[in-house]
């Protein structure tokens, strides 16, 4: 699987704010938005472009635009904190939604929302979810997208566990990963270590 760890001092300092237990909900959301900007910027780096003619006030020149803006799919709740910033970078993008809550006993994702275009064939998709822990939630989302014809899927995460990376690599669907870090592992409650805690709770409070 193609994976990119965005290794940049500014990304690392924003990740530090996210990790710091002293960051309150507002500080956490703010840092997540700023870090998302860097992750999406890198996720788009190799996207196909098309050229078109543009007139400046002085002359005619060649401009570029994305051939096909990706569909943005935040995974609720935690992915909500990434979608506005991703959309600001790619304003032409359409947005779909998947809602999942991990059962904290079985650690399996429990779906509660699926709001997506019927046919995703030929459309690149960026799945936005800050946490890739066991990978169950991301693999579930990828299966939903693949069942609608998506073949070009990028998981944009902030913190990944090696177990989640392995789950994506072996899920049998074409997917690439962009993340700010691959952490050490998971604890007995399947939280990422050192991680940043519960990314949904840290933005919005407990559910
Ligand atoms: O890789 P996994 O083991 O599946 O865990 C990762 C999932 O857990 C978190 O969501 P959570 O279920 O806590 O829901 P929330 O966003 O509403 O807090 C996170 O945002 C991922 O969706
Ligand atoms: O560390 C983790 C694991 C799952 N979900 C989170 O929000 N954080
Ligand atoms: Mg949560």
C-alpha cells in the first residue's frame, strides 16, 4: 500500500498540540483544522491536472486546475473537524458523510449514517478521519465506498497505529494512506499509544 507520513516541523508541532492533554476542545479543533490543511495539501500533490487558457490583465497564459476534485468523506464524529479545512483547500469538491461509532466492548464499528452519491466510479475519494486504530472503521468505510464503485481512495488520518495500517494494506481494496504519524501501537482498550485520546471527545465532548 502506498503510504505517506507527512514529516514537517509545522505538522509535528500541531500534532504535539493535539497530543497534549492540556489542550482544551477549542485548541484541539483549531490545531486539527490547521494540520488537516497540511495533510490534504500533500494528499493532492500528485493529482492529475488539466490546463486551460487564462487571461491575466497583461497577456494570455496557461492555467491549471484539478482534473477531478475528490469527493470528501468525513467519518463522523471526529472527521467533522477535518472537512471544513479540506473543503477550503478544494472548494469544488463534493462532500459525502459516513457516521460510525466504535463499540467500546467489541471494538467493532457500529454504522449510523451513510449519505453518499450512488455511483462513485471514476471519482477519487478522500476519507477524513483523524484516527486509524484497529482500522475497523476505515476498512468499513472503504467497503461502503468500494460497493458504490470507488477505486481511487485516500485515507487522510492524523494518527495511525501499525495495526490500522496493516488492516488497510490487507483489506483487498485499492487505498493509500496519508498521515502525520504512525505511532507505537494500541493499548488494551484499542486506543492508540501514545496517540491523543478520543478524537471525537476531544473536539466535541463525551458521547
Ligand atoms: O480504527 P478503529 O479501531 O475503528 O478506531 C478508529 C475510530 O474511532 C474513532 O471514532 P469513534 O468510534 O470514537 O467515534 P466518534 O468519532 O464519534 O468519537 C475514530 O474517529 C475512528 O473513526
Ligand atoms: O486512540 C483512539 C482510538 C480510537 N479512536 C480514537 O478517537 N482514538
Ligand atoms: Mg470517539
